[in-house]
């Protein structure tokens, strides 16, 4: 039992150290505006980590002060209390279940396609992993950049501007989007704008009163005509039909 408790403590400390590192690395990789927009989730993740550290500190203190029976009871109460606090916080903030705004759905879609293509090539004896890994890397950088900087809200965004910021050749971005998503760069940008408009119309009460022209300009489209064309192409229906379900 003694060695089991030691092993459990070591695994718990390792988990906290790894979580702290990953959380710090994630916070460093996104912009301050993204963190502010999702401050509830940031508070949840950071608070959960700090609470676990406090529980670990109390656990170590009980090991040093109390005898086995009292120590085990106190530890059980600590873990149960930590779980109850986190569960209550989640119950009071169901928005956490939706995840962060702009979740990178474009990249998630492309990642699934890359996996499917890789499996298909392997079935026929071809190794296309190098190409897929390269495409995945480019898509991940694009996805993170769009997700954190909201660059798509600028009407004058261009492939050359994005390529310069990411230090990737424009041709590679163009080829990657075409091969993996069957998207032009314009389609990729517009998919982010439409996703942003969907989220705002669903979650922001002010947007529910906007006319289509305002939704278009607030989402980064230069004109209503370009907005209409993009929604029709990517969603298959007119903006009025598509956004009606988000305005209720």
C-alpha cells in the first residue's frame, strides 16, 4: 500500500507538470485577443490546474502530519471536494461545453481528409506520408493564425500577406489548400468569415438585429455581393436562408 501511494503521488505530480507545460505552451501560441475572447475557458483551465496543485500540496502535508487512516480519509475528501467544485463550475457555465470560439473547423476537416488519404495510399502500397505531413503542417499554421489573429476580418487580406506573415511560400499554401480541401485561398478565407458570422448571430444578441449587409461587412466581406456569392458557393443556399436558423 505504501509503495502504491508513492507511485500514485509521482504519477499525479507528473501529470500536473505535463499539464502546466502544455497549458503554458498553448497560451504562448495564441494571441491576447483570443485569450480575452475565451477568458472563461482560460479561467476554467487555469483554475482547475491551480486547484489540483493545492490538493497535491494538502496531500503531501497530510502525509507528513497524520497517520494512515486519517490521511486516507482526508485525501478522499480533498479529491471529492475538487471534483465537486469543478462539476459545480461546469454546471453554472454550460458555455464551456461548446469549446472556444473559432475552433478551427477547417483544419479539423482537412486533418480527417489527410488521414483518410494516407490510409488509402497505404492500402495500395504507396507511402504518401511525407506529402501529407507537410500539408498538415501548413494547414495547422494557417488554422492557428486565422484562429488567433482574426486576420479574415480584414477585407483587404491577401495570400501574399498571409504567406509573408507565416513565412511560407504562397505557392505552397495555394497547392496545399487545393489538394487537401479543394479550396482556393478565397474559399478558405470566406469559410472563416462565414463561421465567424454564424457564431456571432447565434451567441451575440446585438447581431440578431443586423441586416444581411451589416453581417457581411462585420464579417470581413467587402460587399454584400461577395457575401452572397460566398455563402451560396460554400453553403448551397442564400445568406437569408442559411442565417435564419442562427437568428432565433
